[in-house]
C-alpha cells in the first residue's frame, strides 16, 4: 500500500504550488477584467440573466496570448460547473 500523500500534492496540477500559480494567474486576470468593465460583479444566476437580456457598452482591450489562454482555461472550467 502506498505511503501518505504529501500536503503539497494536487491531483490535477501535480503540486499545490502549481495550483496556486494557476489560481494567482486567474485572479490577476480577473482584476484586469474588472479594471476594464467596472467593479459591478455578477453574483448569481438572476444577475447573469439580467446581463444577458440587455445590450451593454463595447470595450476594447488588448490581451496577450498568455492572458487569452488563461481566460479560455477559466471559461472552460466555468462551463463544467454550470
């Protein structure tokens, strides 16, 4: 039988440190998006339904390839949770 699993082990990312890096990258990009679109946060399903039902202002922002990939990862994770 295998020995105990280290506290720093993460089943998806390999180590807790790598999982923390992923979370940190998403949090930083989330803050950047907040800086662009404003601080009003969509907190629940009722609020997102309201957002979807009205046209909003257009925003232009340049993102790096790294940022786009982090966003895609986060969106794919969100889709799994819905």
